C-alpha cells in the first residue's frame, strides 16, 4: 500500500515534469516561430514560384507524417522541427509578398500577426490559469477538421467566395480549439514530449495566421 509521502512525492515529480515540458515547448515554439519568420522573409525577397512554395509545404507535411514520429524522442527531432517550420515559413513567402505589394498590405499582415498572437496568448493563458481539461474536444476537432478539408476540396471546383470566407473562419475556430486541447494535455500531463507539442501548436498558429490573412484580405478588397 502506498504511503501518503510516496503519493506526494510522485505528485511533485509529476508537476516538475509538466512544468519542464511546458517550458521547453514554449521555448522551442518561440525559436521556431522566429526561424519561420526569417525563412518567410527570405522567401519574400527570393519570390519563389507558387509551385516551389507548395512543394515546400508538401515536404514539411511529409516530415511531419513520416519522419517526426521516428525522431521526436531524440536530438534529431529538434532538427526535424526546424526543418518543418522553416519550410512552412518559406512557403508563406509568395502570399506575404502579394499582400505587401497592395495598398493595405502592411496593415493586413501586421493585423493578422497581432490577431494570431492575441488568440494564442488568450487561449493558452486561460488554460494555464484555470487548468481546465479540454481533452473532450479531441474527437470534435478531428471531425471538424476533416469536414473543413472536404469542403475546401469541393470549393476548389465551385470557387464560391462566401464559402471560402466561411471556411477560413471555421479554420480559426478549429485551430483555436486545438490550442486549448494541446495546452490542456501538457498542463494535465497527457503530453510529455515537447517536440510533438511544439509542432502541434505551431501548426495551429500557422493556420490561424493564414486564415486571418485571407479574411482581412477579402474585407480589404485585396
């Protein structure tokens, strides 16, 4: 039978592990966001073709699906994370270059960037403050994401602006849910690998930012 002291000791160790994962996740997230911004800036001035930018995205997705699961528990995983975020940042170059050459481009990009930051700080701050369990969102978020992907593929043929706007708003909501879900898992000990956690949160922020760009671009007539 476990003594109260051993239970308290394990509880303290669990808190320490959780705090370490949280700290490492946010530290790595900050570094990857900075690296992603640098590669996006380089891409803006290199002006790669859309095909090359799309190819960078596909390579990043391949790394996420096939390489990251095998390397996330080793030092190699850190390099894979930077490769993923660098490629995704590079893929943003043509989009950012387009907006920056419009009348309200700088304002649109900065507003999208600021909005992404506010959403992340508000949601993660709420979870860290309340310690609320959002694990129940997992199934709903995955289902919602699949529905959105299906609708996006359909809209490639229909090309309905209103549907495109609605899908961007839906992506922001779904990704916001993922931030709540992922942060909650870290806080409650469900996620113990900071590399996995970093990539997951980064992808949510990436999609929120691009969706905000789309929405602001539509309302700005760009």
